[in-house]
């Protein structure tokens, strides 16, 4: 769906752009699949702010998305509508299944109202169908990838993203993720064929600070603009240098750049064949 620009009637709208929702179905979300969403505003379980610059924003209804589809194996469904979801960058599709059930799923690129989809161990390879990795041909684009058996899709769910099935190694499938990380995933895990829709989401320009406030993001202020009691970079006249020879600091005095924060390696790191940060050497 294309990005729509607006007339520069004010400085905030001069560079602003919106997603064109012309291809979406104009309807309220399915009542049985939506519920209210409580705002956390960056607070932890003690009620204290643990993430700064969060708060406010428009109310949102949470749409319950089925990332597993395990209880609908071999049950065909028809796309009833393609809808906007304020809780994610991708669009979602409402599926009417043959047994009378309704579900929300992530919509792939190119899907239209009236198309049929199915989830099975092995089925036809077309966008929207979900199957096990061992039955997907090498080189196909996949999304909503299941990395732990039984948990449902956990990665490759953002707008315009897709992973590539590179090959197979014994009981594992080799998948290249959108970050260019290559990792092994068990062959009996599932994935959906295609690319997540709304690939032009990254081209949308916010344009003004107020629009960011609608999204629940509060302003950020540079440390050098604060007083000395508020930040290690604060104090001085105007935008003075931060005054730290050892580099920038966090508001709590810790080093901000080049510090490893990971305490221990995860057990799943052994499945990584090529990390996303590794660069090819120039010959």
C-alpha cells in the first residue's frame, strides 16, 4: 500500500506522510477477538518508572492474534477482511474457518479478501499457508517463524520482513533471518509462507512531535541540556561539552557506549551459524 503525502499547510505537515489504508476493510474489529488494553506507561511491577519517555497516547483495543494455528490443522479458512492493528506495524486478516471459528492472523503480502488458507504439516506452498519447515522448498520466503516447538511464531513478525529457508542439516533447518543472522531451527517447527504485509511502513515520516505523543512516546531531552544535579553531562553554559574524558555516561553515571550488558550467553546461541554482527572480510 502506498504512502500518502500531505500538503505543507504547517511546518509539522511539510514532511509528514501517512500510510494509505485504501486496501483495508473498513470495519470495527471483531468483538469476540478484541479486548481492552491497560497502559503500563513504562512502569514495572512496583509501579515505578523503569522505561523513561513513555506515557499518554491514544486508547487501543487489543486484537488477539493466533500465532500458533495448531488447533486449526487441516481446517481450511477464508480471508474475510484485512484490518489495521494499532498494536503492531503489520496488518492483520480475519479468517472465517470451515468449522465456524474466527481467528486473527498476520496478513502476508499480496493476500486479498476471499483467498483461502490452511495450516497443515504439509500443504500447498502459497502465501498465508502454514506448514512445517521440513516440507517447505529451499529458497522460499517465510514469516511468523516458530523457533521453539509448541510456542507458535516468535520472530519475523514486523511489517515487510521475511526470512529465507537456506537449507537443511540433519534434524535442523537453516534459516536466514531479516538481520542476516543464519541459525538452525528444528525441522518440525512451523512457519508461514510469504512476506509480512505493509512493506512501506518504514517510509512513513512522523513529521511532528505531537504525532509521536499520540503513539505514547514522551519527549527526550539531552543530558547536556540539563543541570549538573540531573545528569552527568549537565551544567555549563548552553550546549557545553559533556566534560567526561572516559566517554558519555548514563543518567546514573555508568558508561553508555561500548559496554557489554549481556550477563551470560543463551542456550540457543549454539544454534547460530552466523551472527548478525559478523561482516565479510574484504579481499
